[in-house]
C-alpha cells in the first residue's frame, strides 16, 4: 500500500450509542454473551430478555441486553440456579430497584415538607412578634401584696 493510500484512509470516530438501544443482531449478541443463539431465543420465549425489533422484525440486542444475558449465565453456571430461580431473582431485583426509586422520591418529599414546615414556623413566629408587646416597667421597686391592685378585683358598689 502506498504512502498516499495510507494517509487517505480515515479512521472513523467513535460513535456513542445509548446502552438500551438495540444494535446487535442475534449472532453478535450471542457471541458477546458467549452463548448459542438458540439460547437467546429460549430466554426471549421465557420472558427473561426482550430485544427490540427492526422494522423487518429482526431481533436487535442492546448492550444492556448483553449484560443481562451475562448475568443470567452467571446465575445459572456459577450459582447453580435454574431458569425459574433466575426469573425470581430478576423479578426481586426489579422490585428492589423500584423500591429504591420510591424511597428516593419519599426522601425528597420529606425534605420539601421539612423546608415548608420551617418556613411556616418562621412565618408564625413573625406574626406573634407583632402581637406581643414587651413590658417595660417604670421602676423595679417592690410592692406589698396588700397595696397591689388586682385587675380582676370587683369594684364595690357605693351609693352616693
């Protein structure tokens, strides 16, 4: 190959694809997951994996699908689970993920409620400050109790 041909060859840039986008045909996905393509079809029939489909109906597996296939293989080969056990584990993992999302939502709601409560409490404190008048005594002299006048004492009726 000539020097000129080497310089003309342009290496394509790396293309980033979403992890959940189906890009691998069944043969490529099977090779990446180190499985037979028929195994992938069986897993799809059992509902363990759901590849997307091209307009012509060809199965297209995403990188997430390949990772899930590897996880299934790990559970069956290394942990000794059967496919029913794998289904149960995957269902429980999905429930756990949903619970984490719900917990996060509840924590955010609790934080918002706490902020609103603090704001309302401060608003109440300010409103009470306007209603309460501090007492400023003219003197600090002591008064005998017999000389003190009660604001609740009744006046005696004296005819004039």
